[in-house]
């Protein structure tokens, strides 16, 4: 029984949480934020668009944040021109959902 309770936090950590952020990829694919580390070690711990903007501004770089609401869907665009970085953040709850006018369903989020 003790092993079961130890396993629950591990399972919860592996599954995307609805308030967790992802990067919006091509064709509705949700990409984990860990891919930002490819753009610099200082980006490996980013967990939200606001945190990315704060980090870049703390480093003296211009960073712009724009929120886009499409009905109940929220997407946050972040641009850091000096790093040639332009990304769109979406919540995990939006991963795997497609526009109601589209016939194809977007792929679910891939987690590392």
C-alpha cells in the first residue's frame, strides 16, 4: 500500500497539467517548453511566457508579450528580437483540440 502512495506523485508529474504551458507547434502540435533550452541554457527552466519575458528583460533584452484570446482559448505570443525568438505559448488544456471548423484533430502534447 505504501508503494501506491509513492507512485501517485510520479504519475501526476508525468501527465500534463491543464494549467501547464506548452509551445504551439505546426499543425496544432504542442511542444514541451524544454525545447527552449536549444536556444540557450538560460531558457531551460522557463515554465511560462511571463517568466520568459522577465528573464529576457533581466538580461537587458527587449521582450514583448501579447495575449490572444480566441473564445475560451488563450495564447500568449512572446518576441525577443535580439535572440531571433518568436514563440506562441498555449495551455495544456488546449493541446489536442482543434478549431471547430477544422475536420482534423490536432495531435496531443508530447512530453519528454
